[in-house]
C-alpha cells in the first residue's frame, strides 16, 4: 500500500513541534545534510535569492524569542534557522548567477546572453513589491524541503511565521546586507512530554483535496 511508503512514514512522523528537549543536539553530520538539502532547493530561474542564518548566540536567541510571541522553541531547539531573502535582485545579481552557471557547466557567458536578458526583462517588468513576494515564495519552497529532510533524518522541526520580521531584521542587522527574514525554523528533538506529538494529523480528505477534470 502506498501509505506504507517511507516518504509517507516520514511525513506522518513529523509534526510542528511545540516543545523541544534542550539537552539533545543535532550532530554535525546531520547539520551538513540539512545545509546541503537547503542548498539544493530549486528556485525560480535558479536565482536562489536566499540566505539561511543559523543563530547560535544565546543572547540573540533570547531577543528573537521576545519578537516571536515568546515561542519557547526559539531557545530550546538544538539549532535555529532564519530563512531570509535578498531584497535587491538587480542586473548585477543576475550577472553573478549567469557567471556561476557558465563556470559550473563550462559554458561561455556569451552563450547565456538570451537567458540573461530574459531574466532581466522579467525583473524590469515587475515592481519591488511583486519581486519581494516572488523572493519570499522561494523561501517557502526551501522550508518545505527542509521539513521533509528533517523528518527523514528523524529530526523535529517547527515551521514558523509567528514572528515580527521587522524586529528580526533589526536584531540580526539584516538591512545592511539587503536581507529580509521571511520564515523561522527551529530544529532539534522533541520533548517527551510535548503532547502535540501524540495528536492525530488533521488533514482534508482525498476527496476534498483532489479532483480530476
Ligand atoms: C508557513 C507556516 C507557518 C507556521 N507558523 C507556526 C508558528 O509560528 N508556530 C507554530 O507553533 N506553528 C506554526 N506552524 C505549524 C502549523 O500550525 C502546522 O504545520 C499545521 O497545523 C499542521 O500540523 P503538523 O505540521 O503538525 O502536521 C506553521 C506552519 C507553516 C507551514
């Protein structure tokens, strides 16, 4: 039965963890896998307008918790990831991506001119707000990939929108680097007494969710 597939087992195992065991830390090896998974996240045109901040400093974590409705996962989880986007996607940014593509694949930059113009044209035709939403959407793809990677490693995670992004940007001094926080994801190991870990998953039925036309 498809429900016995390891992917489905991963997805049933995970839940949005409310309480972490602060004593349990993720191994360096697993952190490497998680970073590589985030690096491999697909993005529109491959631009990866993303930066993933791992926040280790306890004082910073304490300050961030204050601006995240005091959610204790921010300080108790083994690792805290803040998913950020680049605010400035300009010609220079696109040129860097083109150069990376050329170097990686052994092409001449000139052979990628059509693609480069296409991306620049896409950017030119959209105002800053649309570009900002577009960038944020890329962060959500990374979050989805992160959640499944963690579940496969049997590492708990909490996807979080419940925080004040402006305050996070201030505390982490992100503006000087043209970065903006979009999502937060504490990762680690669940506390045994986190009652949310025992709850049945609430999901729509297949009939409600799918339709064939
Ligand atoms: C984008 C996003 C933001 C979320 N923000 C929070 C949050 O700030 N705090 C929290 O405890 N849970 C948060 N959640 C968890 C959801 O409430 C949870 O994923 C949903 O109820 C489904 O339950 P499950 O993930 O345990 O299966 C968020 C989930 C997503 C996908």
